[in-house]
């Protein structure tokens, strides 16, 4: 059986990752591809418990290395328990955030030495890498507004990062663009200021070019 494809969506808060994952998953399913959508931090029962610790508004502060250790512990669970088995079954796995978020948040955002992050990565994932990473780029002032608006509507208090202030989110944006430069073979930057359908079509074009698969465009419900 052919191994599945691993796609990650990355970028700041409120850049439209979750919206596009839903559309992409529907488009690939319509083209006969079995997909599994997942997210980080989290994705498995154990990893979701670590997510709650990191994302809840009232969790307080962590030393950046502690934060990275928790995230990579969650990532290990996610890989072993969910991502790797699904890829082995031939499914396409689409993850809302993955290791580039650790590089951006803890590395660029919180100034943790990038060597620590790369060492942890090798420890938990070895040579494994996403086949494609879509980096959603947007002015953080717009993204945070979109995100807080959505969280408020959904009644969630998972907004510890959203509340970290504009300079932090500006470092994140620049961090993600640096990551795209550092890993040009797997990363594609998406202009997330475009409208939802335009971005969806662009994502499908990237998938077609990279993997020769034509997903069928779906309309946002
Ligand atoms: N291209 C777009 N233009 C305008 N609004 C959008 C666009 N894409 C998504 N939105 C809206 O912005 C909000 C955030 O979108 P979404 O939840 O998809 O982003 P996200 O990147 O997953 O955010 P988070 O990091 O907070 O999970 C939602 O209310 C969504 O409907
Ligand atoms: Mg989301």
C-alpha cells in the first residue's frame, strides 16, 4: 500500500487554517482520497490534555523550554498514535499546525534557542517531515481580530496565545516567513488576506502541482 501524504497548515492565529482544512478535506474526499484532519497541540486524547494546559487562558506562564518540552511530548503522542499509523494505511493526513509552530512560537516568538527545538524534533520525529507545508501569511492585527471574534462566538477560553500582544504576533509572522525560506522545498506561502474561495482554489492548485491530484473545488457551507 502506498504511504499517504502529510500536509501541515501553519501561520498566525485567525489566518483561516481551520476554514481551509475543512474545504480541502471535502475536496480531496470528493476526488476519492481518504483523509484524516487533525490538529496540534493535541490530536489524541493524551495530547489534548497537554493542549489544554498550554492554551487555556488561566494557565499562567511557562519557561519557554518547558513549553517546548510539553509541545514535543504531545507531538510524540500524536505521531505514534495517529499520524504515522494513518500514513501507513495510505490516508492523507492534514494537520492544523505541526512543528513549524514550535519553531515560530517558542523559537521566534519566545526566543528559545532554535537548536533546542531542532534537537527535540530529531528526538521525537527523526527524519520524518511533512510532504507539504502551507504557511498562511496575514497582518496579525487582522488575524487576532478574526480569531478573538470566533473564540468569543464559540465561548472558548483557549486563547492564551491570542492574548500575548501584537509585538509577539509580529515576531510570529516574520518567524513563519523565515521558516518558509529555510525549508523552501516543502513550504508554500499563502496570502491569507484573499477571500476564502480564492485561497481554497490556490491550495488545490498547489496540491495538483505537487502530487498530481485534482481536488474538486467545494463551496464554503
Ligand atoms: N479568507 C478569509 N477572509 C475573511 N475571514 C476569514 C477567512 N478565512 C477565515 N475567516 C474567518 O476568520 C475566523 C478565523 O478563521 P479560522 O478559524 O479558519 O482561522 P485559524 O487560522 O484556524 O484560527 P486559529 O489560529 O484561531 O485556530 C473565522 O471566523 C473565519 O470564518
Ligand atoms: Mg483554527
